[in-house]
């Protein structure tokens, strides 16, 4: 089950297989009730869980998760300000409540506010109802502290399965993963982290970074990441903006 969960290819195949009886039932129901059949996602729609955006254009999104601390976020915001780059920040609810002035600055600086949920625990261990409660609790906190209405979530630890994604979309959110992991959370060194991102980033990439105090090296690696991507001709945008450039895909 574990392996199955993390294989995008298997997941896709199973989702297609799972869709067959659902579609058949929907078609049958619509005949009986003369109601239009359920809306089937088309190939132009974003996946419920997005790892990257399919595009040929040189666009990418830097994303930052924050769940604790107050030392790393301000220098990160200063660098983004200096480089005139807008990003997506996934903020945990309790962090925003504890640091409302930093949360507010993120929004005021023009960055996109996403949710990193409430408790930093794996959603696959929660019931659907609890997942929705966690999301709603964080949603209220982020709305109060930032004045924004988040619609994107990065689940704690990036943990998910099909049921989690369904509960998330029923809560009005889209789950955002990443296609490039800076490994800044592993403290691999600023230079190594910058090189990793520059080597792996491609068109439509979603780049995972952290601005929690545990990711002390982020302010050191970030300028190189931004400059390197700019030199390669990349335009850096928020995740919502990136999703306008192509289909968000789960692979
Ligand atoms: Zn996290």
C-alpha cells in the first residue's frame, strides 16, 4: 500500500480504473433521473494533487513552508523583496497565530499565502472529518492573520493518498507537492542546495524550500537560486500564477 501510494504512474492507472464503474453508474443514474452526468475532469484540468505544471515556457515557482520560528523568515523576505520575486508560502496555522506580524508581511509583500495545515502530522492517519477540521482551523487562522483566503495546501510532510486528496478538494483546496526538493531542511549546505535546485529545475517546476528556523541555510542558498534561475531565463512566479501556464499534473 505504501509503495502504491507514492507511485504516480500506478496511482494514475488506478484512478482511471476506479473511474470506470463510477462513470458507468453516473451515466446510468443520469438516464434514470434525466440529470446531466457528473462532471468528469478533462485533460485540461489540474490534478487534485500537483507536482509540477506541464509547460514549455521557462516559468517556475519557488515555495516556502513555514511551521516554526521567527529568525529565518525576515531575511528570506528581504532577499525576495530585493530580487523582486513573488513566491508561495505555505504557512502552518499555529505559526501564523504565533507570528501574525510576519504572516501579515508575507501577504503585504505580495506573496501568495497557502496553507500548511494545523497540526504537523500525516493526513493519511486522519479521518476525512479530521482532515477537514485541520484545514478549516488553519484557514480561519490564515484569513485572520493575513487577510487572504488560501486555496492551496501543502500537506504536513507532503503526506497524502487518494482519500486525503479527495477530502482536501472537498474542503475547497488543491494539494501542492513539488518537483524539485532543495533539501534545505536536511542542512546539506547552501552551495549544495543551490546547485541541486539549478540542476533539477525545468519549465513548470515547483521548488520546495523552507523558511522555518530549522532551515538555517535558506537565506544563504536563496540568492544563488534566484540569480541562477534568472540567468537561465526563468521567470519566477507564485504557484497560482504557474497554474495558468499549463496543466498541474501529479507526476
Ligand atoms: Zn512542514
